[in-house]
C-alpha cells in the first residue's frame, strides 16, 4: 500500500476547544503547540549522513527521525504535513511508502503508525524549507472551506470528511478584539454545509489596517479557526510601495518585508504553500500571482520629504500611504551635529493619502562650523500593528544642512613633542613620550604599535583582497626624512593573487609625528587580475581587546551620525566614515581619521580594514587617512578629527 497525497486544502490547525482555537487564530508559527495538544512539530532531531540537523532538507539527501505519539492521540486519524518543499520527494513511515511529490504535501498515515516508536524517512533532490508536523484528528472533521464576503455578509462553504448522517456544523463570529458577535449552525448534507453571518458596518481589511474577523467552525469534536477580512478597494491610482519575492515560508521573511513598508508580494503559484496566504492576511500584504516575477526593488517610503529651502527650514511632506492620514503618525524632527542634538520639535500634519503639505521648521543655523549639520525626520507609529509596535519608526529622512565648513585645523610638526628613531636589523622604531611604532623595513609595513605599554597591533599592517588571498612584494623603500619631531618613509609594492597574477601596484607615504599620529597616503593602479567582486583594503590587525567602536559615519540605513557599538564576534561595515575609534574597555585604542572619508570593515578576526577601491570604481586610486593611539576619555574625538599634522 502507498500513501496517497491528500487534496490541497486551506491552511489551518484544528483545536479541541473554542478558547484555544480563538487563541490559535492569532498565532502564526510560534505558539501553535501551546494552544493545541493535537499538533506535533517535527523540525528538530533529524539525522543526515550520521549528523543531527535542526531542519530537514538544507540540501538534497536522505533524512530520518523517530517520533512517539502521545497517549491521548490513540483512536484519532494521524496526518503528516510538509508545509513547504522544493524538488522531488519520496519517503516512508515505518517502511510504508508514500507517493512521490513536489511542493507542500499532506498524507494520512493512520494505518502505519503505532503508539510506540515510529520512524519517518524522507529523500529529496531539493530541500524542505517549511515546517514538518503531525496532526491528530477526529474520525469525521472539517476538511476544507471557501470564504466569500460582500458589503456586510460572510458566507463560508465547508467540506466535511466522512460526515455523519445527521451532523450539524456550528459557527461563531468574533472580531479582532475577540468579542463574540454572533453564532449560527447548519445541517451537513452530502459532506457539505454553508454558514452565513451578517455584520453591521464591518471594518475593512487594508494593507495598512489588516482588520480580521474570526469564524470558529465546530464539528466532530474539533474547532477550526478561519480568519476573514472585508477588503477595501482602492478607488484612486494605486500608490504601491514595492515588491518582494517569496524566498521562504518563514513568517520572519514576510514580517521583514512588511517592516520595510512593502504592501504587495509577487509569487509563483506552484511554490506557495497554503499557510503563506494566512500570513499575508495577518500582516496586510496583497498577493499577486505571477508566472514571471518582476525585478526585485526596494519598497519606497510611505512618506516622502523634499527640500524646498533647507537654509530657511522649508520642506514639502507627501503622504504616499494608501489609506492612512498623517495625523496617525508622530512626526519628529531634529537638527544635530557630531556633538549631539541642537534643536528638535514635533509636527501634527493633517494630510490625506496622496496629498502634500509644505512646512517651515523654526531652526537657525550658524554660518561657519567645523562640524557637519544634519536634519532628521522620524515618522513614528502612534498605534501598534501586527508588524510594528507603537513607537517604532516607520521611516526616516535625513538632509545635510547648508553650513559652510571651516578648514581643518593644523598642528605644525615642529611644535610637537620630539621622537626617537632607532634602526635595528630589519626594523625601525619610532617612539615618543607614550607610544612606539615598529616598522618592518624588509616588508615596508608597520609591524607593531604600543601605547602606554599596551599593545594595539597584533601583527603586520598589510594589503588584502576581500575574496582571495594576496601576496605583497616590496619593490622599494626610502627613508625620506628623520627630523626631531617627525619622520617620513616612502614604500612601493606589487600585489599579486595566489595564482601569481599582478593585481595592483601602489606607493605609500608614511609620516610619523611626535604626537603619536601616523599619516598614510596610498596611491596606485589596478591590473587586469583585479576582478569582481573584489575590494582592495588596507588591514590593521588589532588585538582582541579592541572591541568597542565609536565612529562618525553612516549606519546600515545610510544615516549619518555618531554611533557606539560593542562587537563580541563577527564583523560590521561602515560607509563614508569620518573617523572611527577601536578601543578596549578602558578606552585605550586606535583612532583613524579619513581625509575626508573612507569605507571600512571591522571584524573580530581581522581587525580594521580600510577600503581603498572596489571593482566598480575604475583603475586608479588614491586614499589618505591618519592613525593615532589614544585614550578616548582624555581625547575630544570630534574636535581632534578636524586637526591634522602638517610638515
């Protein structure tokens, strides 16, 4: 005997009481088992090639696991459900096979399982990316349903499996707040029944307010929750805010897209399991079934701000929501610089969907400053939604403000403390009052740095590629000058990949100063062996203690500001960095300043990596930056970032 794949049905989990069914109607993935003793998740404890795996089917292969049925499941019909799969599948339960299948699948395995230990086996040339679970059901139960809504009416056609001769289907209607609005019942004839509900002025379901009613279908000792929405049509031109390809069944993906302000998802119908549509109903996402997906684009902000005259504080705000007036949004604005917030305020803007309003903010700006000024708009949710809590930022906009920058301050080298330069075999030591650099003359690289006897570099500073290893060949080194307060060295290199092909040639000017500062100027040219998606960088291997970051640049949302971050493991990327300080818990570390900016990575494995050029940026490159050991508590990083040594 071969188990046959059951007909496709709407996704639901049956419950044994109305209270749990109503709770389960609002549960997505987590919490389903909490409300239902007849649902058993099988995502963990699978074996593949002798190893334990958390989710079956990360790649093709054969997966097995055992399970034991609860005692209270005795006498019930047992179903095996695979919520989402890709590729061709075969398998068995206790040696009894089920027919091969693709996509989501459900099998009744009652005749094969026992109350003792059972074994399930799955083989595939694809993968499983949804939940795998068991359902224990009564002999006669709701199998499928179809819902239709009109202006104030809900009609549900229900299909009953193995219906009793004189069975009755009952239904109860609840609103989102779980208040009971009505109940009804209907006789089951030939395995089918229909329920009707009429509401007074029902609330609409929209992508911005996905209001859902819940109908509880009770039959044969089971209760099935059905979420129902009254969709409100858009009478004007739709202002869609983006698209998203469906990559997995996980609710986290749908939640992520909704938080990015997407309101429509394009899918391939054959790849979508039934539960996916329930998640979209819950989070307020329209589903468009397309055989060919349109290009993936980032969702647009639902609120747009355009500059009219930033000097006088004039801007235009446009409401791109489909249904929401901007009075439902808290609008906060701040004028800030590296030192913090200078001015701030809030706005109450009555602005209907599709409309614009001009505003004037009451801030004043200086004519000159050594700091950069930015205006930030934060649009904040007043009310909680399934995908967002009240107080969460819906979107933001940032504008640089027109404040003329003063020239960087300079510190003449002859006014700095004196340095002591000594040369030993293969090494220069350039030392000052609190610091000491070691420069490897055989490689033309800094090989060490101590500050107040604390080691800051854990190896040689060197060039590196993002994707492949790199070999450096020193072509020349010249000591240009050794003065009482500063020293200059020029080096040149050839950089080759592991195949021996030339990647780049470059020259570096190193200038050491008596205040501990090291100015680095790098120029070079890429060769043909430098290909996508490589990034050439200059690496500073910091010690493991330097995990505390303070930087002025763009965060992951391209928002400029001064940020603090503590990295225990992994890496972070920083764009358009003005300065970054990597220090230990006592504040001792390395301060790097861009001239004017640089992109960089910081990782616990490799340290600070300053990007020199990407594969998309041409062939010639020139970068300048300065390094300085410091104590963050005794140095004004913001002020010092504008002070440059001058020979």
